[in-house]
C-alpha cells in the first residue's frame, strides 16, 4: 500500500481526501454508538425503576389489605368468643373468616391459632399439623407488638401475624396471614417483563420469593457476597443487570434482574 501511495502525487491526494472524508465519519460513528449505549442504559434504568415502583405498590396494597383484615378479625367478638371457648368447630367464626379472606384469597391463606400455638381455623383445605411455639418466632413477636408483625418463613414466603386480645390485653390467640410462592407469583404477575426476574429478600437478605425458585438461594448468596465485598450492588453480574429497592417499613428488599 505504501509504495502505491508514493508512486504518484495523484495517489497521495486520493488517499488524503479519502482519509479526510472517512475519519469524521468514523469519529461520528463511535460517538453516536456511545451516545446510543448511554441512552439505552438510561432507558433501561427508568423502566426498571418504574417496574420496581409497581412491584412495591402491589406489595404495599397487599400489606395494607392484610393488616386491615387482621384488625377486623382481631376485634371480632365472634373470634374472641370462639377462642375463649376453645376447639375449632365454630361455623360462625368460619363465616367471618372467609368473609374477611375472600378479597385476598388469590394471594394469601388465613389461619386462626389458639393461645397454645395450635391452628384451629384456616381457609386452606385442611388444618396444618405444624405447632407454633407461642414463646418463639412469629407468635411471640405478635404477642409483644401492638399491631401486625411481618416475618419471612423458613422455606420462603411471608407471614403477617396479629394477636387477638381480651379487654385486659391478654392474648387469646393469633391471626396469621401467609403469602406463599404461588400467591406472590399471582401478585407480581404482569408487573415486569417476561425476560426479567424478581427476587424478594428479607432484612437478612434471605430469599422470601424468587420468580425462579430453584435458583433463589444461589442468587441471594451471590448478591449478599457482592454486597459484603463491594459495599453496594454494582448493578451487573454474570451478564445480568440488577436493580434494588428497599422497603424500610416491611424490612424487605425488592430486586429486579
């Protein structure tokens, strides 16, 4: 190439004119590409923040509705009477329970526990065999709180609990409202693109919900490790972008992948 350029003045003029024409085009192409990347990232961030806002709003609305339903049940004289009497055969209580639970039946399960930690009434198909220690975990937290407390389950999911008290303030039993993986799936459905995933973490960064449940623990561990090592989420890991939003009131973190 170099001998050909040196062969004549015309060739030199040609190469000079070619470079003069192509260099600005190349520079403009590089700058436009960089500008397009920046704009794409800004657009992606705006969309992600909007989707996180929608997810949080859905979670807030569910929390408010559950808190209201738990309050109604805890104040019900029917519930008070049935818990004082004991057993689990009150048809009237079941009517009250299903009436309060009906608007939320798609997302959560309602249970009524007695003061000893045994489930006496439920909106599920059958009573759970699980005994809950009233001096430990969610029942103790509910007994020591004035209103509704929120706890994550050992196997994921969220449980809201409220104590049912007599006029002296003694706990007669407990209202538990549980959102499992399937209920949260329905709650978040349609609020984020099919190509994205949603991860919900508790205050200890343990997975409460993940739209790909088989990888929940692995993804949560990777994000927790990154947070410990770098002090913050860098926003990208293994080809994925992560956007997080804290829910201070509930002690939860929403992550959009």
